[in-house]
C-alpha cells in the first residue's frame, strides 16, 4: 500500500510525518532536524538552496532568499497585504501575468506556488530518504481561514512538486486530530494556533467513536510571529533613526540582520525578562564611520509593542465561540499550536479568556504535521485503529454578485464540507444567449468587498423571450475546501461544467512547465547525492588500499607476479583519482568495482601473511 505523508507547510517552518505501525511519527532530515525552515534561496552560481542551508546564508544573500512565501500564496498583487510585504521584505516581489504576485530571484521570476513547491519537494525528499522509497501521495495542511484561491494555489504547489495531494486539511483540525488520536475521548476542544504567519482558532467536538467535527472556525491569514518580529524591527529602526538620523531599511543586509535579531530577541524573551539586541557594524554613517546597534529589550516592552496583536487573537476567539453558540465553560480542553504560543503573554491571554489552563503535552511545532499524516493514513488504510471521520467546515461564505453590486449568500460560513447548493438563473433580456456569473467568498454584504474567486459565462442558451430560459447552477465546496461550479439547462437537461478559474491562479500549461523544471531539479539533485555517495565510497576504498600498500609490498615484492599485481593496483587507484579530479561520476562508479577487488585482494594477502 502506498504510504501517504503528511506535510505541515508552514510560513516559518515545515514538518513532514508518516504513520508507521499505527503510530504517527515526525521524520527528521539527515541532519537530525524535525522541522525545516520554509526558506528558499538561489546562490550567485544559480544553485537552489532550501531549508536550513537557505536560512544559513540569508544575511549575505538577503535579496535572493525567500521566507514567508505562504503570506503571498493565492493573493493578488494589488492588495494591502502584498503592499505590506513589499515594504518589509528584502526580496523582490513583482506583479505576475494574472495579477498575481511573483518573486524575482537573480534573473528568474518565480510564482509563489513554485516557491512553495520547492519546500514541498524538500519535505518529500526527507520522507523518501527515511522510508527508502519514492513517495507520491500527501496530505498538506493550510490555515483554516485560507480562501479558495489560497487552497487552489497550495494544491498547485503540490502538483508542481510531483505530489498527488489527496487532501488539503485545516491546520487546527490537524492539530486536534493529533491531539485526540487514540485517546477515546468525548470532548469539546478549542485549538488556538498562532504560527509564524497566520492565526486560526477552531472549536471541535471530538467523540470517542472517532468523529472529529469542527463546529466553527475563524482566523486571520496575516497575523503571526512575523508581525511580532516586525514590531520589534520598527522599534529598533525608529530608535536608530532618532539616534543617528539613518533609516536602516534602505539596506537589505541590515534589514535581514535586524529581522534575525528581532526574532531571536522575541524567542529569548519567552524565557528571560530582558535581552540585548546587539548588531555591530550594522551600517556606515555618511562619513563612513561604522555604526553599531545596541538596545536592551525587556519582556514588558515586547508585550506592550505587541499587545494589540494578542488582543486581536482573543477577539477572534470570542467571535468563533459566538458562532459555535457555546459558552466559555463548555470548552473542555484548550490546545495550543504554533511556535508563537510559547510566548508567556500569549499563553496568559488564552488562559484568561477560556478561564482554564491550556493542555500540556502537545508539541506545538509537530502536531499539525502529525495530524496530516494521520488523515493521510486514514484515507488509504481501512484498519480499525485508523477508523475515523473528519468533518470540517468552510471558513467563508460563498455567494454570487447580484443586481446592485450586492452579495447573495449560497453557502454559509461554518457549513460542514463537502456541501453544495443550487440556484436557478433566468435570462433577463429577450434572446439572451449567455449569463455571466461572479463567484465570491467573504462576509460582506457588498460584493466588491469580498474575494472574487472567479467568473464564468454560461453560453449557448436558446434564444427566447426574457425569463423563459432557466439554468440551474450548483455551487460545491469539496472536502479540501475548494469551490467548483456546474450548470444545467433545466429545459434540455444539458449539463455545462464550469471551472472557476481563480483570477490569480496559474494556468495548467504554466503548472506543467513548472512541474517539469521541478522534476529535472529532483533528478539532478538525486544525481548529485548519488555522485557524492560514490565519491565517498571511492575515497574510503582508496584510503584502505593506500594503508595496506607497504605491507602487501613486503609480502609479495619477491615475485614477478606480485610486482605485477602491485603495479596494477597502483593503476586502479590512479585512475580512480583521475576520475575524481575530473568529476566523472559515471566513470568513477564503474571504477568502484576495480577498487573493491583490489582492496579484497590486498586484505587477502595481508591476512595470509599474518
Ligand atoms: N520560544 C518562542 N517564543 C516566542 N516565539 C517563538 C518561540 N519559538 C518559536 N517562536 C515563533 O513561532 C513562529 C513559528 O511558529 P510555527 O513554526 O508554528 O509557524 P508556522 O507553522 O511555520 O507558521 P503558520 O502556521 O503561521 O504558517 C515564529 O514566528 C517564531 O519566532
Ligand atoms: Mg503552523
């Protein structure tokens, strides 16, 4: 049976997991790390770096290192969130051909799903290294509050990475799944997930029969650790400007160093009451003197700088509870997910609001990935311990634009998915042969304040007087939270299937091209790894042979036959070295045989003489 991996594709970190023998486990990479920074870079030589190695070189290659790409996925270029990102990111965000945003790294422009695909591909490879075989199926998580465009774009990323994303699940739901799995509990729980980029809160009913039912969910896809860091950066920049009259933001390298320092200070302040931000030689003055940044930051100051962010999460909790029609005391467990929940002020705010201590024993960085793998296993395996049902909801109301620019609701927010609803459309003019429908998602009564998912035109209608032609349009949200639309001519019964092309999405041709590039990269990278392996093997064999030379010579040098054998052994080693120098990996691979035979022969000779 195919193994399905679970991937938590985070703004800050990603994590991959798999169920083995009925137990979900987090997979560590070769370096032993269980989470991988969601960072991608391109070096001067054009080499792609992903994860830890990308993070390590971020300061010296800030312009070509992408972090937090998830904040941009599925978003249009012309939005306040993207403007905010442009103002604060050291990498270059440009407008794409579909009004989407793209990132320029050196001389190439990448779509956001392509960047996310690089991270997914890395996670796929980590899993393959561990499992020892290829992996093609995955469950990928997204913030519960992601809209259709963001979900579609995440699915595209999976496809580009060569993964069949069999299900998209919501991060807090995955958290709840990992929390409740195998516990046989009947409980109403709240999952508070504050990560690097997004905030989600979900209320679920978990039943001992293995049903995980989401009652309500809400969030903010632009509220997370990044914003906390930004507050510290702003404060540092302002202090520096007051002192030196220099804006540190002009310098990309300084900006990247500030970002690292701010994040580090924030994390330290979860454990200690004060910390010093110390950045020597941060910038030069107009008179070319090196300037340093040195600032003491206390926990109280950090809490003041970020008070409104924490407040906002609490307000969203209140809203969700209202939506669920529950009182605080009906919540029996509060589960904290996401690295930001390590901040003492956040923990305090959550326990004050829910009037109870959050559960211990849940690993905030790993639960989401674990939950994804549980769902993955449950989808392909029908063994008893994986017998469970996940009932999630759609976070946004789905509707269409009607006369006057109003928004007519079709599927309500917090409806259990999959779900569908039909609506009849009639022609309004005589001989009208086409109807245009705008599909939107959001909570505003005004259509233009909601997110336009796409538009489609029903064509080929029979010419008839106004109002005579009726078309039934069905709007559907599947278990991934992705929207699709079908239409049926009620008179003829003829079906029209319409895909809502997300207005900022990629075309299939673009995806195919990106897929091909990604798979070429995977082949090249596996090739690199293989030649590295062959090189190491050759080096080990040569070293062993080299060590045995004197002894072997002492034993066999007396005979012509022996001298001949030594001569041949030298030639084998020399040739291997020459191939290594030339980086001829295929040649070296063939030479391994000869090296192995020589090494065996030498060992035999030495063994016999001993
Ligand atoms: N000890 C700590 N104190 C405060 N913040 C922390 C601590 N450890 C990690 N963080 C913050 O947690 C955030 C990362 O959390 P996490 O890995 O859960 O995010 P993510 O899953 O990548 O993002 P998202 O779920 O929003 O897409 C970062 O902003 C990081 O600085
Ligand atoms: Mg997360």
